[in-house]
């Protein structure tokens, strides 16, 4: 949920994301693609992703379900191999699960027979480190996410939201240099979401932790993250510092996403929605993958796959409007809406 005043403040924020020129990115993803092959079917989940995460950067990835967000995250974490391209962390090629990494998954898994505190310390023990050395940090984290009185409780005594928070503490307890979180707050109420984002921001500021956060709700993270990557159909379609994205979104999918963000006092069912649905990744359309849902699409968008155009200094967009901006003045009903999809 985001207030109009907040949106204005975010839009007006100076871009502070970029580090000194020449600084090597902490994570460097180059030309990464992923094709899943299962039962003779090919799913093109990711297509030539280029992405650099700098030390201490707080980056959000947004996009519809099935656009490849979790796949990208698992590849960066070294849990899934890329079909094409190269992932480097601190210059070293990622070809196995990364150690200096905290991962928060979408569905929390805890050990039933251990208390919340001992669950938080599992990773420490798995790495043959002394849990006593991390106990204070674990307790402090539990305190910060509102579980001070639950350290000695067992998972079955905790609500789903509490278990999710234990998993977050688990990922953070060793002060990893990179935190990767896959929609960590989706199931949580707004107050807890804010606490968790605050905790992540604090880590980032205190320890220079790099954070890659997948979210379905841009409104929730808008004030926390520095840069946003928008994905659609296995590709990056727009990338910009958060203030720039709110002030001058370029890609029509992003535009639709921002228009659909709930504002205070607005009913859910009155929100703008994007017509149609994401095509299955076994059969991408030619041209732009968003063209049949796009209110500006013209012949070129059906025929020619758009590259990532440079829109501003740190702003890129995969949309031909970059070259023919006058067409934005004449929106029409998207093909998907006409088809009644
Ligand atoms: P997101 O996280 O954005 O929802 P995913 O990365 O989970 O997207 O999935 C991208 C596409 O890859 C989807 O079509 C999904 O069905 C497919 N996919 C994901 N994991 C696998 C897998 N292990 N085997 C086959 N297909 C998969
Ligand atoms: Mg996912």
C-alpha cells in the first residue's frame, strides 16, 4: 500500500544507487538463459539476462508469475545451473551453491524438533561453525522481527507468518554479503512486512550487504530499494533507479503495473488491470512478448523483438516506443482485450 504523497516523494528522490565508476559489481550476470526440459517439453524460462548488483545495493525484481524471477534467483544462488551465460560473484564463477549468501525462500521449511532459536542456528551448524558465537545475533534478529518471546517455541507453536520470519532470521544470522529473498513478505501482514524491509535496509546500511529481493508488490518496497528490475516473459523489460521508475516508467507493462498499484482510499476492483495473460514460455510470440496486451503496439511490435533501449543514464526499456515516442499519444484497445482474453 502506498500513499500518493509517498509516491510523489519517491518519484522526486535523487538517484543514489550508483557507485563509483569502475567499481566491480558484486554479482555479475552475463547473457544468462535457462531452458527447462521436462518430458520432451522445453520451457524457455529465461532469455539472455544481463544484471550487475553492486556491493551494498538493494535491488528489487518485479514481474508477473512465471516470468522467471525465481529461476534467476536460484541461478545466482548457484542452486540451479544456467543453460547459457555466466554468473560471477566477486569475480568468481558460480558453479555451486554459494556460501556467503543468505537465501529466503517463498515457502519456509523449519525443523519440527528444534526451537525457533535453534532453527535460526541450523546454517551455522551445517557449516561446522560454533553456534554459541552466533547466539546473540540470532536472539537480536528474533527480537527485531517481533519474535523476542518465541525463541524457545517449536515450529508447531508458531503461526505461518512467524515461521516465515524465523526463516528470514535464519538467512541473516551469519551476516551474509549477499541476501537473496524470494517474495519473503508475501504472506505477512503490512506491519510485519515493513519490519522485515526495515531489517534488510539496516543490514544493507550497516554491513554493506547486497540485497536482491523478488516482490510482487512494488508499493511495499518502493521506499526501501534503490533500483528496480522489471521482468516479463523471461526477459528484463525495464530497469531504473526506483525514483526514476516511478516518475518516468517507460515500458507499457511497467506502466500498467504502476497503474494497478493500490493507493489509499481506492477500491481493489476499481484498479486498472492489464488485459490478457502471460503466454506460456513454450510458445513466445514473435516480436515483443507483451505486444498483444499493449495499448500502443503497432506492426513493428508484432514483427520485431525490441532490444533494451537506453532511456536515461541508468534507465533502459525493451520497447520500440523509445524510437517512436509519438505513438504513445494514441493508445488503443490491446489485441488481447479485443479477443476477449
Ligand atoms: P516466477 O518466479 O517469476 O513465477 P519461475 O522462475 O518460477 O517464475 O518460472 C519460470 C517458468 O519456468 C515457468 O513457466 C515455470 O513453470 C517454469 N519452471 C520453473 N521451474 C521449473 C522446473 N524445475 N522444471 C520445469 N519448468 C520450470
Ligand atoms: Mg517465483
